[in-house]
C-alpha cells in the first residue's frame, strides 16, 4: 500500500464539477499551475476509533516514516479547531461527523497521532461516542476515512 494518497480538494475554474481533470494525470501537471491548485497529498494511515468514558479517541498510525512526519506536521499546524471525519465509499461521501460537541486534542505518538475528543456534558459525550461508533463501522465495512482539522484533511485511511 502506498504511504500517501492524492485528494482533490473541491471544484476550481479548471474542474468546476469536482471530477477528474480530463487529460491530466497526477504528477504530470507543473507545480503552481491552476490545474494543481486544489490537489493535496495526504499521508495514508490505518485508523482506529476507540470509545472512552467521556467521548472517543481516534488513532492514526503510519508505517512509513515520511507519512508519519507529514501527518504530525499537518496536525501541528491545524489541530486547534474543528475536528471532522468524512467516510467515502468508492469516492462518494457516505458519512460526515463534525465533532463539535466537545474539545478535541491531538497528541503525537511514535507511529502517528491520537486525537482525543471529549466532553464533560453527558449528552455531548454520548453524541461523540455515537459518531465514533458510526465512523468505526464505516471503516470496518471498507470505507476510506478522511480526518480533517478546520475542514482541511490531515490524513486518510481505513481500519487495520
């Protein structure tokens, strides 16, 4: 498995319908050209969701050293803000969880990072736990999960 994945970040003037850009292959477009403006390379990780008593933990683990460093640098730059997870099946979004009910913190581990989302409010903690269950089920069923901070993806992965 490759240690990174190419992700289209949405529509642009070149590709207004957020589909593939006709005639372009990843890596064949010069850097800085308008056709590459909405593409980014994400570290590919194995993702695990763990329910906790007051929320959940998301473990992102990268086998590749470069992917792990990229993940940790992206988290370092973006981690203070909204944490969200998007699951896709065959490239189509099937689940989106915005973990706004609690406080999310990112800690670096030897193989990636651990994102803890928790709340002191019982109802909010229960919502976070249900989001965790949904995301875990999607990943176990074969979906790809994109983990984002402030709507910017920091990694993508599936269950180990």
